[in-house]
C-alpha cells in the first residue's frame, strides 16, 4: 500500500550531470549526477537511490546508493570513454518507504577526453595582420558523405571568436564562442551534433573567425593588441559514423581555403564594420567556387590544454523593442530602449547600394546628447553598408556593447521603432533567485542588480560592459559572488573562471592578478581583489554544495594565502605595497578613487585573516589536517595582530570609518564581546553622523548592513538601505537607473556625469547588498551547503509590510513569504523535498525545524516585536 502510494506521489525531475541538462560533450569520464525529487508528501527525505546506465558500448549497469544525497552524487559506474554515449535513469526511495518510478532518461555523451583524440590541426588565415587591422575571415572545406550516415559530431574551437556553418546553415546558437580564457593554459571546445545538417554527397563546412579577445585590443589607455597571439586560428574535427560501422574524419588541415569576409573590421571595444556589397551568401555551400581563395596556414599549436566547457555559452537571451525614437538637440536620431543592457542592435533596412548606416552606443544622455566620454577609448560603433538588393537584416556578430541609447546616422528615410531591436547577450545562466517586497524603490534596486549581473556575466564576470575595459576584475566578483549564486546558477560559469584564476596564478608564483584572464603587466598582490581565490570557491561550496570545487581550487587558495602571509611578514600586518583599499569610498575625490578614509593596511590585514580562515576551513573539508592546523594558526595570530595594531581599548578602530568597523565585525576580528558591542555602537554613531548616507566603497559596502544587523542595529541598516539622497543605493533609482552604477554619484543630481575618468552605469559590485536583502528582509539563507538545511529568519523593518523571496536550490524551490496585516504577522515557508528548514519567527528566541512542504505561522505583531 505504502509502495503504491509512493509510486504515485514521488517523482524524480531535473536530472543533470555536472550542473548540465544538455550533456553532449561532457569533459569528464566520471560526471557527478544530480536530480530533484517532487512530491506532496510532507517531510519527505530520501533514503537511497537506484541509478541505471545503459549504452551501446557497455552492458546495462545498475547502482544502488544508500544515501540521502541527490546533489552532485559521484559517478558509480565504469568511467566513460571519449565519445561514449549512455542513457541515465534514476529512481529514489524515501525513509517512509515511498518510492518513485524511473525518471526520464538523460543522454550523456563524453567529449574528446584525451589529447590523442585530436587529429585536426589549427588552420589560420594566410596573412599575418598588422596592428589595427581586424577583418574577419572565412575558412572552408568540402567533403563527401556516403549513404547511411548514422551520426556526425563536430568538435570545434578557435583562437579568436568564431561561427561555424555546415552547408550554409549555422551550427549551434552560441555567440562569441569559444569565449575568453587563459588561452595558453585553457581553451574550450564545443561539441555539436550536426547529423541533421549533412546531405548524402557533397557537403561544405566553413567558419567565420575574428580577433575577439585573443588578438584584439584589450586593456587600459588604448589597450594592447596581440596579448595572447598574433594570428587567429580554427580547430575543427568532424567525425562521421556510418551504419556499417565505418567512420571518417574531416579535419582542419592544409586543404582548407581562406578569404576575407564582408566584415571589414571587428573589435570588442570599437564595434563592427560590415560591407554588405562584399557578402557571398553561398560561400559555405558545396557548389561555391573558391578557386580564387587563398590556401590556409597550419600553425604548430598544442592541443593538451583543450577542455570541454564547464558552464553555459553566451547566447542571444531576449530582444527589446525601443520605447522611443527621438531627435537630440543637435538633430541626431536617438533610440531609447528604456533599459541599460548588454548586447547589440538588429536592424531591418532597405535603401540604395552603398548607403552606410552608423550606430553608436552609450548608457546615458548628457544634455540630451549621447554621452560617450565614459567610453574612453572604446568607439562602441557598428557600421553597415547596404548591398541594396531589397530589405536587409544586419546584426554584428563578433562584438557587444553596453547601452540604453543608440545614435543612428545615415538611415535611409525615416527610422521607425519596428525597424530596430536590441538583442540581449549574456552567458545562458538559469535564473534561480527572486525577491519582491512592499517597497517599490527597493524592488527596482533589486531589478537593477539582476540586470547588472546579466550584462556583466558575459563568459567571464566583468566589471563593466561598455568602455575600454570589460575585464574580469577579481574584487568585483569576490564581493558579489553570494548574490550571484542566489540569483542565477553560476556554478559552472564561476568554476571555469576560477580555473583561469588558478592558471594565471601558477604563472605568477602565487600572485592573483587583479583581472582574470590577466590583461595587466607585472601584477602585485592586492587585498580584497586577490582574495577571490579563497572566497569564491567557498561561496560555491556554501551555495551549490560543491565540495569538489574546494578540492580543485585548494592549491590556489593555499598559494594565495601563503603569498599574502609572506607580504605581511612576521608581524602579520600587511602594510606594504600598492592596495586598492576601500576603492570608491564616496568621500574620495572623483579623480582619486583610492583615497578612502579606511587605512589600506586595515583592509589588507583583515583580508589576510579572512583568507587564512577560509583556507583552514577548506583544508578541513577535504581532510588535510596538517594544512588545516597551519592556516588556523595563521588566522589566529593575524587576528591577534590586527586587534593589537588597529583596535583601541574602547573598541574604536584606528581608522574611525564605517568600512573599518564593518570588516572588524563581519570578519570576527574583535577578541571580546565587550569590544564587539563598542565597535557596533561606534559604527551606528558613524552611520547616524552621516545622515544615513553610504560612506563605504567596494570593500565596506557588501558588509556594512550585516555589521549593523549583527551588532544589534537593524534599524540603522534599514535606514541606510532606504536612503534616497546621494550617496545611497536608492539615489540612482531616483535618477532613473536600470542597472547598478560604478560610483554612488556616476550621474549628479543635475544630470551631468561624474567628472572622474572612470564612470560606468553598469557595475554590479555595489549591488552586493542584495544578499543582505535576501537573507535579512527576505529571511532566506543557507544553513548547510547547497541549502540542504535552510535558515529562515526574516527581520522586518523600515516600514516594509511584506516580502517574498524564492530560490531554486539544488534540491528544489524554497519560498519565504511574510506580511503584516491588521496587527498580525504571517509567515509561509515552502521547503523542497529532501531538505529541512530552521525557522525563527520574529520575536521568538528559538528556531523550529520543519521538513518539506508548506508550513505557516501567524502571530501578533506585538509578539513578533513589530510594534
């Protein structure tokens, strides 16, 4: 009876391997398996799981795992071989005797797992480009397909960025593939099933390849060309399998031919120029005459560092229509999309041959005109010359821009809204977190955080998407990673970036460069930025339940901690060398963003404690007891040195500034409860003296609300968050912001732009406060890795009368909703199967543990402490 009930009531859903539902081309022989259980049975908890693995190259295998774990379960079968395809199914049982039916099958196919699997070589356009010369090239080859083709797999990558076609049809939907990695250490390849694109007889395969990040201009003050190499190159291996058991390879080799494309110039920073008159629509078809094309060059390049992707590709995610087409005071045509976004334009146009349309992009207007000064050396301009043979559709292919507004010149006739779309680009991450409350401006702030993350999670976590930078700043993602992991499933995305961080670090003898991939010459260790090496892996473990990432990154974590411990010396006080410190403290002059009120030595030494503590925790997690003891001693001794050097007997910090107190309180650097109380009281006074305006930069901003909350000053945290005067989180909202700004006053109240040469209107770092909103207003926080245990403890305040917070954890969707109505406080908590929640209702001193399902509480507002 119970078994029959369980078969109807429990279902296995969302089967994945290595965070992926699309498991074509997996890059490991032993991928970890995850699933979620769906049931209406309250308090359901898994007791064991049966996993089935079937494939043409192995006998049917079954594994029974006596475990309650359903997230990243180790592969229980024989390792996969390169190219091997299997079907997985899962069936779970509960501690109550219930059981599911078998899940739907998930197809898992390994990629090329060994360097010897690669037969293809890298082919390059035959002309070595000069500095500043940046056309895209077409590369092509023809081949024959025999009857009874069974399958066709294309393994492809490039040094540069590429699009690949088969018989004139685009393969895949990736944009800017293969993305940006430390190319000499890691180069990602894609796996595509192209069986449906091939015909019996003659076929053609081709690729368009451009500079991208590989050899294009990247960096500050005009940037640098050829940072990773002088020549772009393509690597492609098409493997055909026939029903009779035969196989064939079509590879990039000497037979490939090359020609310049209609893309006459393309650049990440500057945009793309395309001459439609030069286009050959049939260039990748079998009958195309390529006799005038040039032979390609073969480059002797290593394949040992080729890897399958860990995270999703960049894709076209959505399209936005203009909200207005207007004329500027100078008479220029301006398009407003109503949202600061990252992507590019797609236009539909008809006009005379040779007509050239120019499109320049920017985030804001100043005095009614496109504000291009913040772009610095980035032109952010696309240009299209019409072929003139009827309606034409143009969208650049190898660039992207950060913009809300576009200025259009040369449009034939009148430009209408329906002629233009903004195509939103970013890594195709799954949305996992939502927040909404009764305060409208706070909701807009949260939407701004989401849009800034979307725009800056374009293959790597960048600082900004519009000017001549767009780099993987370590400090930004260090402070933002908890928010990122709540809002989206960024597990694979950040794991890939961390692999690049470790690769760069190995080349620098333990130093973490401030940007990854490294585009800075001779970097030095910098606190709070390099500490991404220790903090981000532990955030991934906490939020995604990923223990393997800690093991993978432990060498990097230890190397960074050893490096900064050596910099601090025997006194354990890190006071030497350059530091960003509390970057962009709003009290600093616009042209000197590092002149914060907090001593950089306080920041650096506090982060040494933090990294040593986390490295000790990581060592404990993976069973390295000697390392755990060593880093625990380092953390203890450095914390004592911090207190001796920077903390007075009355609990004041030698830098009497909010960031100093926030660090001391959140990083537990104060040795007694009395000192913690005094420091918290002093922090509250400083916030009051500021008129509840923000006076913290990159380091203090993610911590100050938690420091106030933990030290018993919740009302101060709310007043700080709800402040609308500059500097504050909500000031940009009052100015119409749709993303998070780099500076608190990127735009001044009169509508002019901050005079500093570093001003972005899409910078997610200061949006790290959203994590406090999720945990404190929403009341939803992880209590165990992967939210296996959920901490629910909303702390209402600031006049907010309701809030709803949702997060899709590895085990399912969590929901926390509360509201105050007619002197009653109601709390509803939804817990997914195979999880538990510890719930603390406001006003209660004790937490109540509940299992899966919905549980509700109703108490008087007075009892909840809300009156």
